[in-house]
C-alpha cells in the first residue's frame, strides 16, 4: 500500500485511502498552499465541505498544482441548511461553481431529521445526471443507514464519521463492510487530544513512528479511508509517511482495545 492506493467504491469508482481534510483551514492562500504541498507530497484526495468555506480554495489549489484533475479526488458535502430536494440540487450546483470543477463524492453532511430522505433523492438525481461521480453520507449511525437503505434507489458509496482507536465504532464498521459502504474516518488524530497517551506512545516508539502516524496506519489497516487535517507542511508530509511499515496483529488488537467512545465532534447517536 502506498500513497496512491485506492479503495473501490460500490459503483466502481476508486477513492484514495489517504486524504487531506481542510476543516477549519481558513479561506485564502494558507489553505491553497497547504493543499498544493499535500499534492506534492503524494496526496490525491481532498476533503472539503460547504461549511468549511474553502471550496473555492480547493479548486484554485488543484489548478495551481498542475496535476491533472482526473488524478485528484474531491469530496464535498451538503450543509444542514440546504436540506430538501430542490435546495440540495441548488447547493450542489453552487459547490460545483465554487470548486470550479466536478465533484467526485458528494455527501450529506449530517442526518438532519425529517428532510434527509428528500435530500437523498436529490443526490440520487445529481448522480444519475452525472453531476457527482459518487454520492454518500456523513455522520450516519447504523440506524440512519438502515433507514436510508430501506428507501434508497442508489446505495451510498461512503459514510464519513469520526473514527479512531479511541472511538472504534465496530458495529458501524461491520455494518458498512457488510453493505459495501466505504467507511471514512475524520478526526482520526483525535484533534491531538490523545497523541500523548502513554500506551499509544509506547506502540509508536516500537515502530519508530509518531503517534499520529500510528493512528493513521490503524485506519488504513482496517481498510478505512483516512482524512487527517492540517495546514502545517511538515505534519502534512509526515502524515503521508505511513506506507513503509505494518502494525502487527498483536498491536492492532491492542489499539482496537483503546476504545473509550471518545468524541471530539458532534454525536449523531441521538438524532431521530
């Protein structure tokens, strides 16, 4: 597995396992430069959203990079205020305009009550019309996915959720694998809050890697698309240097047991 390794989605499209998340990356040159540096470091997947207010910068950076557009995978998301059939259609078009290019993967950002079904019908229309190459969801629990699968004409290709050894949602991971939905991990580095955990540091020292690299590699070895975010050039580069080693089965099992339902972001569990 190297930086260019991809997972095959259930519609035949391929998605790079390693992506750069740009949540909280400020609009402007700082984010553009971070993306260009990531692309030069081997990343081929950029994850943005309308909420992040930097879709325009993603498009600018990709054009500045000189890398052919078809080699890069762009994910963006439908924000909560844009739910509903007609609103979702318009929101996707606006995101496409902001990016200045087509969307590889369009996700419902959060399972907003009552209107998410109408929004999914809109995403199916966008997919059928070729305006998005793939469609999926984010922050969906098993319950939300079951509801969607019962009514969907198109199975979501992906579900992007907060995921790390400290939030090892095994039931969700198993469900997604059983239904051929690619799981994606945001906040895989716990927003830095667990990087100094002594038991994680002990494993990192064994492999002569950073604790962040261990957390990323854990996701990859579970065949989860992983989206570490950073605008720091050295960290962006270091986060990509995870393809030259393997965590052994014993240490993977130990990492699996780190789970403490630790969340750094919103919890969709109670969303009706």
